[in-house]
């Protein structure tokens, strides 16, 4: 089964805008950063958890579709 590469963008928890690269900064667990669109402070760990959940949903859907195609007509 061939599953394509999946890319999930980090998004602001408040306005859902993609997080822009923060120049010269490296975020760590527990860090807060401001959204460049709405100005709200986002918790880095929470943003990562939302992105992981989105990736899991996409992966599950991709696997389901691949299995349907694989076993169609068998």
C-alpha cells in the first residue's frame, strides 16, 4: 500500500491562519507566540497537538481509501 506524504501546517488556535515562520526563533514546549494575523498568543504545545490530530485524521482517511481500492472487487 502506497500512502502519500502528508503536510500539515501549524495554525493559529484563534483565527485558524497558518503560523508564519518566526524569524530567528526556535519554539520549545511551553512557549507562547503571537499570531501575525490576529495578534493572539498561542501555546506552542496546543498548536502542535491540533496539527497532530489533523494529521491523524488525514492519515486514517488515506488508509481507508487505499484499503477500499485494494479490496474492491475481491
